[in-house]
């Protein structure tokens, strides 16, 4: 193969049809309060981890819902499990159990792969 | 797809296209990419259809590429455009016909700017006068060269030697079209059929016996996009854009891609080679590519011109499968013989992309 | 002889005002352009936020009408002018009407979704509007794609023709957000396995119970809400529609194939507004809706004596607000007629 000096850029568009959403099906059954999330960002604003990394529970939930699983895997371990987000959430999402569920689903699905 | 819905929309986007006395301005890059397209346009307009078209030897670039890459300020661009208008005025031709889509968009944009800001026009007139001593009248009509071919598509069809039909099976050939961004995205009213469902190339394909398929990524950029190509580090975006289009059109098994812009056929043609080399993927039949044509090349084929006179041998994707379907006879041994009779040499064969 | 009121438009506002004015002893003539009274309610199956049948409200409006009300359907007003104390109208059936007051209750029209060319309404087979969907519900038909299949994934597109300078409508149509939520739930009730997505810019759940059904849609029906406006749509070879939006809360472009796309069309002023504005010398805003004498405390009065407004002719409105306004207008008209 000739060296062109550049590679075909990776598409950053979310392809909803290609994405599998395996983590989501696990998590939604484990912690149905994920459906209550309205993406308000209260959780992310108060999050200790989010002050120093690009971690945001609001985004993590959306990544799970859209099936952007690689990004879920790189992000979910940043949570410190302090529980402040659960205190802050106005919709009563059980965030602590949700994050544990995502972590478990990640393990399950990565093992499955 | 509900055709009547499209047709209703197309009716709303008609435009005035001059009938004769054209002042032709060439594209900077087409003469290199697709060398015979402009010559073919002139031949069709004059020899086939008997129109009066004139090219001024002193015309220059419209400076559109420089303008769109922030190299040339708009003030300078407007003055260069004013100079083209001055040449037109001096030659006594009222109707401007740019070969390039970006030029077409730029001329339209400059005139629109002057319409809204007459003081800018006055300033540009002053610049031109100081720099060259020239004066100008604004064109009575601006139409892109593809608009002219669109207008004359039925006359061309009447003289057709070949139809866009498989001459063995009788099956209508399927084309996909790609319109240059600056044709109607900036000024939808200036494009035949508007910006969302442009009709200019569809009209040609239908008039010449073919069928057009509307593929999902039709509106996506061809991959030229000035900024995404001119800097080498960005070319990955350019090739990715073309790839998105190929993947979208492939399920429809198009016999050809038709374009009306200088950059689009170049990138849609050459990137099929690059993608094949980088990823091993090809999009046409039997490991070949999907032939990419300019509208002049397609008109030339329909009119029975020799494919090698149309410059089809400089395409990266072989056009022979399309020629075979249309029943066009060609001499493979003269493919690489130049206009002066000298042998041009045979290009290297790609590793993956199959070529004739 | 009792004083007379001409009501232009026999929809929700016109019917409610007519009933109240009859009870107050006035003689009413309703002129309705279409073939029947009831306005847009005739085309609607169920109403937000409670999903009660639209027919219940329609029946109430018809029931409370005085039997002596003169109702002229299939008739337009050809000419209208204001005298010193009376208004005169020439009807398309040739008759002339004199009245002591006139109520403009011309309502609204649905935005013509074909104007959003890139959405492909009337071009792509599986792109319909909220009005089309409601008609399917009303007719009791099964929800199918144009290929006759049960849709597996449906997208509801908010703000079609609203908050959109390109089509000339800068305003919010107010009721489409909650209609989108209501219709999402109704789709899920009919086809529980169907994935339903609402694509929105903002969700304006401003009224009582609205937030409740928004939550119900998510928690009970798993309807997904994606913040991003549809930029363009394409038809796939199988007739499904590929859409492009940005998932703005993730900051990423997204594409998705949908079996059916439902466009939540907004309100535009009734086409009669231009004519009535001229004939009665009324004022309209930049949006084309009539401007009342005061936008806070004289919302049912116009800039002309003896001319009153009720309902969506002064801007997008819910049915309950329209009915409240119609009663206020009736009272305002009665007060005006008593003083003269």
C-alpha cells in the first residue's frame, strides 16, 4: 500500500443503527430509574471527579442510551462512587446503583466480546 | 419517493437562462482535471447548436479558491470579478457563463452584495478604474454552463447517437448525481430545482434516456471542500467524505455518477482509487469503481463523440464498463495516444482497484 | 329586537362565544368557511394532556349552542366594512349581513410542512405530519408504513414551521411540544415494541399535567427525547427515512433510520387574516396574528370599536385558553352592546 501521508478520518457521527446498545439493555433492566433522567446536569455540576476530568454522569447516561460503548468504557471508571449526584438529582435517579450497573454491564459485555 | 412532490417543488425553482450570446469564463482546475470537458462544451454549443459564445483571452481566475481559503480578501475578489465584467462589456456579450461552480456562486454572491450595498459596488468600480482604467456593465444574465446544457438538453437528445440505456438488455441506466455546493446552497433560487432537490443534472439524465436514483448522502460534500483538501493533514476528512457518499450510493448499483462542479468529479473519481488502496474497498462492479463523469462528457458520449477525444482516458476509474453498456465503440489501443498522435504512456495499475 | 353579533369562524372560540352571547340575549350569526362547525376539533382524535376524546369537547360546544343561532357554513366573506355603529358583510352566497358587533374567531391554519423542503413531506413516502397521524388515530386505522409494515421506529420532529426564521415564523406554536409527547404515548400504546424518539430544541411543558405526561412518556413508555433539531432527511431504498440531527447534549452528529417520521406542524395565521385586517382595519404583528388592544388586559378587544377577538387568531393557544377567551370576549361584547 502506498503511503499517502494521511488516513481516512474516522466518522464521529453516532450511527444509531450500527450501535448495539448492549450495555443499555443490561442497565435499563438493572436500574429502570435511568428512564427518569432529563439530562439537566445537576449530577455533573456537583461531581468531584468532573471537576478534574471530563467525566459527566449526564453524558455517560446519554452515551449508554445511544450505544457509544467505547466511550462508556473509558468514562465509567472515573466515578468515585461518593453518592453526591444521587443527593442532587431532582428526578430520583438511583445514580449509585446505575453506575454500578453500568460497570457490571461493561465487564459482562467486554468479557462477552 | 413521491415524484409529484418533487415536481411541484421543481416548478418553484425555475430560473432565467439566456438563449444566446454567451461570454464563457473557464475554470482554473478543470482544464487539468478533465481537460476535454470545456472544449466539448464549446463544441456542443457552437457546432451542434449554433450558438454564439465568446472567450476573452485576457480573462483570469475569479479568485474563488483564494477567497474561500482566506488567501484573498473579498475586496480584491470583487475587483477581479469587476474586471471580468469589464472584459465582457468590452466584447459586447451580455450573458455570463462560468464553467466553474464556485465562480458561478461567487459572481452571484458579488452581484447580490452590490445589490444590497450599492456603496460597495461604487467603491469596487473606483478600484477597477484606478487599477485598470476599465468600466463595466453588470451581466444581463448569469447561468452556469450546466444550466445551458440543461436548457438545451432536449436539442441534444434529438441529436443523440446513444441513449442512457443498456443496448443489450434494453434496461435504463441508473445514474446518481452530485451537485457542486456553490451551485445552489448559497442562493437556492439561482439553481434549477433549488438547493434540496436540484434538478439540473436530473433533467439531463432523464432527457437522455437514463434514470436517476436519489441516495441518502446525496447532499453530502464530495470531499473537495477547499479547506479540507488543500492542507495535506486534513485530507483524511476529504477522503472520508467521499467514502460516506460511496457507501450510501453503492446499494443502488449506479452505472455512473454525474457532476457539475470542477472539484466533485475529481475527488469522487480519484478517491475511489485511494480508498481501494487504503482499505481494499471498491464500489463498482467486479472490483472496479463507479465511473464519474462531467455533464459535458456525458453529453459528448450521448452525441457520439469519441471517448478518447472527451478525455475519458485520464479518469482514474475506468469508464469502459459504461461505454460497453451504452454500446459505444472505442479503440482500446488508441486510449493513450495523444491529440498530436504521440503515445502518452500507460499509467501504473493500482493494486486493488480494477481498471481496464 | 335584540342586538346582533356576527361571528367569523365556527371553531372552538366562535362556538363557545356564540353560546354565551345567546344566553345573554343576543342574536348570533356564525359564518364558517368550511362545510361544518367545530374547526380543527373535527380532525383530532384525542386531546392533550389527558387524552380525552376531542369529540367530547366538540359535543359540548355544539350542545351549548342556542337552537336559534344562524349558522352559515361553506361560506366566505367577500366584503366587510365598519360603519359608525354597525358592521356590514357581503357573503360569498350573495347575502348581506348587518351586525352591531363582530367577533373575529378565525383561528389558525397548520403550517404547510412542504415548506421545510429538506424534511421531504409529500416527497418521502414515510414522512407525515401530526395532523396526518391524528387523522389515522381518528379513523381508527392501524399505524403502518407506506409499505404496509408495522413501524419499528418512529421519530417525532418538533418545531416544524415554528421558531424558524427561514420559513418566516419566529414564534413558538406553544401546543406542539405537548402534542408530540401525547402522540408519542399514543403510538406506544398501540405498538408497545415500537421505539419512539422525540427530537426537540426545548420542551415547553408549561401547563398543568404537561410535565406529568412528559415523565410518563419516559418512565412508562420509554420514549426517548433527543435534544437536536432535524437538519435533513433522506429516503432509503426500502422506504425508511434516514435523518441527521445533532445530539446536542453529547455534542455529536447522529444519523438514524426511521420507519416513520412525524412532523409536529405549528400554527400559522388563518389565510383570511389579511383580508379581514384590510376590511376591518385591524392591526397584526410581524407574525401575522391579530394584535389585541392590549396584550395584558384587553386581549379580546381590537383596535376598532365593535370588533373583538377570541382564540388562535391572536396567536397559538390551547383549547382551554381559547374557551376562556371566548367567554371573556362574549362578556366584553355584551358590555359594549349595552353601552351603545
